[in-house]
């Protein structure tokens, strides 16, 4: 067992005091600087070094409170954490408004001392933090007004994210309307006090929306669910508009041409024109592939309508938005890709453990689970949470940090799959290393019987997010600010997108697979009752199912990437208007559905007048503003790395060692992270590698 202590999980009654202590400590640091330093004496040692030490010390405390606002089981703790986060945001705004602190950082930067590269980068980034808030260009009341607007912006973003997290809506449907959906899900959605035929409440979250879109036979049911989901976040519409306009206003006050121009400071790709060119090229590449996929799905729909003997209509062959997932699933089945049969070989918990074994193999790590009986309410925030110690299997056998697995859906938990950092790693003043703690957080529904199973797409998503966590664990930086995934948004996804390729390698699929009936005799007995006369299923994914999956890897991938392109172009357009007047005149609802129709080739007339699908995800509010293009640019870089370094031998340990040391370990400590890839490849990355991966 490690001698390092796990981060302490706070009770609701402790959150406010913990945050107050952090705020007091940072405030004391600032006052101490003012009392002992002047701009003429300011340097790295007397300004930056103590600032860094206090920031490093506060990192894990702030990280735990952020985590609790997303994942705490009880509402009291979540609200206490959200309130504490707001208190910190207000305090941080006040600190960043101080011209005396700006003068110290500016003076320290002007000394141009002989510092190591990471320390130089820290000074540059901290100076940019102040400049981005108006220091050096605004003074007096103008600066105060700017800071006040920034606080308002943070309040709007907090409200937007809270609405998404706490939304609990859904649609009431009858058994007939849910024809095609499994009995397992119907049991979970049954409303007490109603007769068996009538009452099922299908939530938007917890897999409800997805299940109806994929399995409900009645188009009217899918349509109703789709349109209800498009309308569900109406409260976020004015918030989103206010956020976008306030961002635009602040950028123009600072002298930038737009918020997009402002946000590109510190990015790996620093030109809006280059980003727009990249998106245009991807548009030209992806639309033809997407149209081919759409035509295929329309043929499948027309054939099925004809086979069902339904009367012909003008729209029989047209695909509606609520048809996409349903007919994609059926099209897969027609080429013998049976998603449900494949998912039986990927039970959630054993699959994740197999993923850890893959990381053990390629990155020379060791994962040791902390026994559940050694955990309590001070070491985990919910009884479902697992904790793993992570060790380096190399000659030093260093302890690397803690990995938390919080895999299952629960009410008011943040939706989706993501990696969350509790605390970053850094070098302590005594030369020892503070290890990181990182969380894989998912919202996989727990079935009433049996165990949770993963569709292959979910497997890919979880391996992707786990990759972020492992990136944090193997990173070694001097300062917490640059640790692990603390990277520019247009580079942060590269390592995890690279890992997705291993989910399509036969050996990986065999290693991860394990039919769920082999886990428990009760599961096998239940399976036998529903499959009378059939032989028991094999333990590992059969060759035929594996062949079906791999041969159809790129089926519908063009449409998936086009949806990402929709969000990226929407993001660039709303955050890069040519004038304030253009920003204020922007009809976001029209833009969103125009882009969806133009790029995806599907008609959204039913959503246009009332829908607001752009408010149902948080990326453009929570940090990916003028950054969603990164999902596409990072995918291109990731594919280039795979094709160049790993495609010939995905298990080459020498290649993995170079990748770990050269790309993962530095985290965000390099001024130009793309240079890490350039060194690995021996050339500049090729952004056309994404198209090559699609065989276009």
C-alpha cells in the first residue's frame, strides 16, 4: 500500500470552511507580497515562487470541492460545493483586479531572468492572465467595470451548467408506444400506481432518450422524444445568448476583434483564419462521405417500410433526425453487426479492469485496487466509487497516484463520460513529488437485473476518458498549473483520441471481452431461460462478431464527424463575428439548424421554430468556446501519430516508451505542445491524416 494519503472527501458541513481557508491563505500571500516587495525589487524568487507554492497547495482542495459539485450523492453537499466555487470565483476576480499584483508580475517578467523553461512559461501565463482581464489597457473605473462583467459572466456559466446537471425531465409513454424497447428498461421506467399497460416515464438522462431513439419501432414515439429533448433546456436559451454577447463585449474592450481572437491566445493553433480553413477542408472531405451514408440509411428505411406493407408516402425514403440512430442500428444488423450481441461480451466493470491491464502493458504501470472495506465516507463520495493505486513498473517502482472509478448513473450526478482531476501532481519545495488524483466519471445505467453492458461506442468513449486519467497519472511537471491534461484545448484530446484506435484492434477486443454470463451463475441461469435449447455463450468475443464489428468501423462515421463539424462551425461563427452589430443580430437558433441541415443533409423543419439543441450540452460554456474545432484537429493529429508510430506494431514497447516520455510526461509544460508531436514524428503533423483514416 502507498504511504500517500488519499484526498479527503469533505462533508457538506466542512465545504464552506475549507474554501474559506483556501481563500484566506491566498489573500494572505498577496498581502504579504505587498508588504515586502516593490515593483523595483520584484523577481521570480520573491513573487512567483511563493505564489506557485500556495497555488500548488490549494489545487487539490479546490479540485475536491469542484468534484463534489458534480458528483456528491446528497443535494446539501452539491449545493455547498457550488456555493463555495462561486465564493472562490468572486475572490479570484477581486485578486485579479488588483493592479499592485499585476505590477509585481509585470516587473518580474520584465527582469527576463535565467529560468528553466517551465518557470518562464509560468511567468508568461500568469502575466497573460492579468492582461486578459484588462490590466495594462484599462484603468480605474473601466477596469472595475470589466472585472464586474467577468464576475457576471461566471455567474451565468454556473447557472447554465447547474440547469443541465439538475434537469430531470422526460416523456410519459405507453407500452405500445415503447414497442421495441427492452423489458429491462421498461421495468426501470414503470411508474408506481399505474396499470401495466399505460405508465412509463422515460427520462432524457440515464439512457432513456438514447434507448427510444435506437429501439422504439414507432416513428411517432421517436419523434415525440426527439422534439421534447430539443425543447428541454429552454431556460438555458437566454443564458447562452447573454454569455456569448458578454464574451464579445469583453474581448472588444480589450482590443481584440472578437472573443474568438481573444481565446486563441495560448492555443496550439493561433490563427482563426487557419481554423476556418481547416474546417472548410474537412467540410469538403466529409460531406460526400456523409451523403453516401445518408443515402444508404434512406434506402434501409424505404426497404423496411415496403417490407412492412405500409402505404407509400412522399417521405418514405427521407430520413428525419429521430430516424438516424434507429436506422443506423438496423443498417448495422443488416450487415450482421449485432450491437446487442456484441455488448454482452463487454460488462462494464470487467471491461474497465481489462482496460487498466492494457495500460499496465503498454505504459509499464501497475494498478492495485484499494479494498472496499478500507474506504469510508472520508475517502470516497459514493459507495459505488472504486479507488485504485497506480505504480510505475519500471526500475524505480514509483507511486504514481490515485485513480477513482465512478461509473454508474445516479440522480443529479453530472451526465456523460469525462475525466475530472481532484489534484494535480507537482514538485514540492523539498524535492519530493505530490502525486495526482484523477477520476473516471461515467453515467452508465444500472439494470434492475444482471449487470451493465457496454455498446462498443460506449467502450470507445470510456477508454478515451480513461486515457485522460492515465495522462494525468504518468505526467511529471514542476508545477500543478501545467500537469497532465493542463494543455491548450486544441491539443488536450490528442492522447485520448489516439487511444481510440486500440478499440478496433482484434487483440485488444479479445483482451477486453468477457461474456457477462461467465461472471455469475445467476446471470447464466437467466440467460438460459431466454435462450432455450441454445449452447451456452463463449467467454470471449467470437471471431464472427469481431469480424462484423471491424469490417464496419467506418459505417456512419462520416455522419458522426459531420455533427462534430456542425458544433465546431457554430462555435467559430458565434464567437467570431466581424462587428458588435453582427454579434447582436445573430439568430443562434437559425444558425444551429441551418448548419445541421447544410452539413448533415437532414431536414430539421420540426425543430426550427421552437428547438434549441445547442443549449443541451455544456462544451461551449464550460471551456470549449472557440475550441470545439479541437475535436477535429486533435483527431487528425492522433491519426497521424497512430499511422506513423503504432500502426505497424500497436504493442511496440519502445514506441510506447518514446510516446510516454516525449508526449505524455511533459503535460502542458511546453510552450508549443505540437512540437512534442513534431519531435516524435520527425516532421510537422499532417492534418489530412483524419481523411486518410476514413479512406477518403
